[in-house]
C-alpha cells in the first residue's frame, strides 16, 4: 500500500494533468456503472463538501476563511455575517471556534473551562464522513468543563488518569466546532474571554512526555470550481477516503465503487476519462441530484422528515446516505436532534417556493407558542442561491429569543414577524427579518429542544404569504 505522502503526490501529479491511465468501462455495463456513480455521488458529496471547509479553514493560510493550522484552535470573536463564505447556511447567534484535528500520530486533548450555567455552549465532534460522533458542553457534559481526549482509529491506548473522557473518531482527521452563546452584541467581550479558555494540545504535550514521530506531511489538493457538481468529486473523494478507514458495514459498497475507479487513494484523473466513462459519471451525478430534488420536494418540504433525521452518529443514520447528503446540501455540519432542532422554511403556506422579489410573508406565533427551548431559539434568513446570510440595510440576519422583549407584540399577546425585502414601515421594523430580492429560505434553530419539539407536539408556524 502506498504511503499517504506518496498518494498525495500521485493526486497532485494527476491534478496537474500528468497522471496514470484511468480505468475505462471494462467492468460494469454503462447502465450499471451510471447507477453505481449515482450511489457514489450521494455517498461522497458530504465528504467532499466538508473538504472545502477543511481546506479553507486549516490549509489555505492566505485565504479569507482561514482559522488555524491543524491541532490549533481558531476563534471567531464575532458572529457570522454575509462576508463569511466557508460554510453554507451558517448559524449567526453563537460565535464559533474551530479545530481541525490530525489524529494520525497521537490523540488531541481538548480542555474546556467552567462556564456560567446560564450560557449555552457545545463542542460538536465530526468525522470525515460528517457523522456527529460525540458532543461536549451544556447538554452532554455540563458547564463545569473538563479534559477530553480525542483519538483516531489507529490509536490503541487507554484514557489517561487526568482526563475526563476518551472519545474515538472513525477517521484520522476530525473536526471540532465550538458554539458559545452570545446574549447580544455587548456580550461579545465575555464570549472572547470564554474562548480564550478553550485549550488544545497533543496528548504528549498534555502528559509532558516526548512526542511520537510526526505523521508524514500531506499535500492537500486545492479545491476547484464545480468540484461537487462534476466527476472531479470522485478525485477528491478518493483522496479523502485515505483518512477514513472503511467501516465493515461498507465493505460491499466500496467493492462496487471500485468498479468505476472510486476508492481510498486510487488515482483518478477526471480530465483523462474515457469519453463513455465521462458521460456515465456525469449522468450518475445528474441522477443523484434528481433523486435529492425529488426527496426534498416530497419529504423535506412536506415536513414528512425533519432536520434531526439527517445528522448524527453512524449508528443513528444507519448508513442512510441520502439523509446524510440532504444534511450536507441543506446545511452541512448540522447538529444532532438532541442538541438542536432545525425546522426549515423552503415554501410558503400554499406550498410555493419562497421569493421575496414577488411576495411578502409573515410568521405568526400565538401567545405562549414561541419555540420551546431549554437554551434558546432563532430564525435566520438565507439567500436561496448562495445559501449564505443576506446583506441588508439594518444588518439583521436573524431574530432570536434574546430579542423577544424588544419586539412589538400584537394586541392579544401574540407575535408577528415580517419577512420581506423592503422595510414593513417604521412601526413594524422592530419585527422585520430582511429577505433578499429573490429566492430565499429560513431556518429556525431550537437549541436543546424541549420534549414537545422532539415528539412533534409543537409545530413551527407557517410562513404565510401576504395576499
């Protein structure tokens, strides 16, 4: 087997157009190969979409979205704005901290300080498959802090005596997303102090011992435009799978994928594909997109399935790759259901797509029917095309539970939000959630949802078109 370094070099040479001959359709017939390509696209999209974030935040040091090198923490001392483009459908009510962990040589130790019991925070641990394999923080481990050892699949050690908990990742590269609640703009200084207490160390540094030999350097391939919409996706997928050992439940799957050239570390030059293979793979990707579009229309938009179905551990998702794809396509790195609920708004009360260039909308909460949250809730606006936050004259990207006291109530004690492009007027502007002049969607987030949310007893109100 080639070393990771050798494979990275092979990838780089191939990307430059000097690669080895790629296999053509000598195995499965075109129709079967197209079906396998569709399956591989649905499977691989979240992994490659995650790579975009990895590269932007931990590799591209000169880029606008760089946060910190591997095994170091990068803190964002403010909330997300339209200028932040590394993550689609971002949350803008909790300042983030980020750690991309390289677990190949040894585990990484995350130390959390004690935090005020009234403030929500969490550390979401994500592997390269985009599984949420564990959580730290208010709901899962409390606000008293602790020392948590994150180990890769190749580490055979046990929990150090000084550590609170040992957590294992399926992949040797993993991601930690910290969310620290900010009560309002004046609270950001307090958030920064908390972020300063988040500590990241290698296990050897934590124990005061000699470090092991470093892992070989990785030559990370630069992302290219359209990489998740073309056969180039399989090139990046092959590269990423080197760091994610095959789960026994996926052995047969990987054997099928190998018949079209997809597999961990396999050389894949999409620019040199046999014309028939190029057509087959592109067709499989188109079929995968159509499969998702149909699923979104019939299951997601109708609310037959909820956001909580798309995020979680491997055991929770049960290798439902369409669900995992849907989570990545609608808002990658979303929280598991027990951590947060994400009621989504893609259509209005008539089932029509949302478009603020043509219509105005309201969201009405009856008295006593605000989202039931143990921590807090928010409703955030996104551009339907870019999937990013929407620039607007009042710099408001969301309305959340901390803002409720400043909103204007209806005479009966209910609450109406105005969701539209233009201001609803000075008397209603306090309740205005600005939308782009065109397609949009909105995501409600309920952190630490109460049982009535999880059970479905509480239902989010519709986004009603103003007739």
